[in-house]
C-alpha cells in the first residue's frame, strides 16, 4: 500500500497519472539500445512523410478538380431548362419563371445544334450554339476568353461566327475568313433532300482551355441560329447562372416541380456527372493507397514497442512488484507508442499544410533546379500544379493517422502487461 501511495504522490506531484508520467519518461529517456531509438526516429519520420504526402496529394487533386470545374463553368451555364424535342416556344414566360428563383442570378435563351464547318479542303464537325452576346456575358465567361475579336462582334443578321482555338487551327482559318456551315436540317429540292448551307464570317477565336470546347464549339448570334435551324421564334432552352453553384442540384429540383412536364431542368453536376464521378473515385483510391504509407509507419511503431518491451522487462517486473496492475503497464506502453504517432502526425500535418499552401513556389523551384517540367504547356492545358487545401481533410487525415498509431500500440502493450515479474527477474 505504501508503494501505491508513492505512485499517487508521483501522480499528484506531476499533475499526471503515473502511467502517463512513466510513458512520457520512457519516450524521453536515452535508451541503452540505440537501435530502438533509431527505429523510433524512423517511425516518426515515416508517419510524418505519410501524412504529409496524403495532405499534399489530396490538395493537388482538389486543385485540379476546382480548376477543371472553373473552366467547364466558364463556357457552360450552371443550369439549363430544355424542352422535350428541342423546341421551346413560350420561352419568355419560362425565362421569367426561372429568373424569379432567389438563387438565380441571370438567365438567357440559347439555340443549340450540330453541323459541319468547311474551309478549303478541311471539314470539321461542330456543336453550334446560338447566343445573345449581351445576355451571355452575365451567364458565362466566354467574353473574357476571346483571343481574337470580341463576343459583341456576333450581331444578328450579319452571320458572324466565333470558333474555338483548336477548331480554328484545324480548319486553318483566321479572323475575317469565311467558312461554310452545313446543317442536317435539309431542304427539299428536285434532286431530293439537300443539307442547308450558309456562309459565315469568322469574327472571333476563343480559348477555354478544355478540349471539348476548343475543339468542337462554334458560337453564332441567336437570331442567325434560329434561321439556320428553322426554329422560327422558338429556342432550344434557357441557361441560368446561380449565386451559389453548389446549390445547383437543389435549385434544379425546385424548378422542375414548377415547370410543365415537357420541360427539364438540368444542372452542371448532372451534365458532367461522369467526369466528376471519375475524379471522386480516383481521389478515394489515392486516399486508400497513400494511407498504406501511414500503415507502414504504424508497423514501425509496433516494432519499436516490441523491442522496448523486451528492453524494459526488468522495469516492468519492478513496477508489477510495487503494485502496478497489468492495465497500468499496458497504458504505459500505449502512451509511448501514441507519443511517437502524435509527433509524426503533427510534423506531417504541419509540413503538408506548408507545402500545399506554397506548392506554386516549391514546384517551379524544383523544375528550375533539375531542369524538368512536370506539366508541359504544349501538352497539358494546366501547366502548373494547382492546390486547394481543405482543413476538414487535414483533420480527417490527422484523425486516421492517430487512430492507426493507437491501434498499433495495442498488441505490444498487451504483451507487456502479461509479463510475469518472477520470470523477468530470474536472470537479473
């Protein structure tokens, strides 16, 4: 009992339970076996590198997703209302109804169709989009993506056209050239059904930075598109820009309940669902793969504690004879292993946050130092590694790392608690 009172005295003196006090002391103490200290250092560094790599990779993937989403939404609306059959006749009434939603910032009608562009010996299939340039400026960022000419140069009745940069390059056209637009909406002639042909003047060239738009998109004025596709006063649909893009699915659902049954509200997440699902799946797989690095570091913690238990057999036996319970012995070595994991986690989290926030400086320095370029400008649309650090993910990674390090301590600590004092002191 006197020895137990001594333990309580030590606990009150240090303001810590004696298991925590001894566990921390074992962590700080200079070991007789330097190999154990080396393995402890390797465990800390392994945990730190695993956590840091996980945070940086997740930040880079978030950055790519954010960058691609920004480029997608730079050329396409947040939400569209389309008619069954592709003809929306009473579009002014529908446009007013959509604009009344509190989350809708701006609306604009559009006409969409397919066609073929011909210039000289070159022919390219295109997606034709008829827009009102003044209204479109409030919906998308197309006006700021013009490399040549201006979106306002698309005036009704002049049959002007703006092409994506890769499409213009494939056709070999420049601003001022005239191209032939062929549409499948044919006209009946004595020779049979013939496609409609119309000559357009290239008034501008834009570059979004996304292949589906730069390779295939052609913009014309909405009045010219209505004549070209023989729609009369009808349009294909209504495009809308929202105040909060993350609420697009909810807004689309609310609008759908107020629209006639032959109209459909599609938001940007539905239109690009395959891409974003692929990104989310890749992100989850990368999280699982990189978590294995943390698991490897946890195995080092197991090795460290197993050797520490072997090294401290005599100490364990003395503590048991002084009245320490098996549970107390187990707690001592759990503290020792958790301290190693927590130090590695804190170092990795701090390093990962610093690296993720300064990736735009670190990556160019490495490229300059070794004379390499990770993302070549002539191959990739994104030539710099983007980073979007999210602190909720940092907390998630840190929590999982702490849990793994805690689980890694259980078996060695349990073995330590099963030490028999008589057996341990037999050869001392």
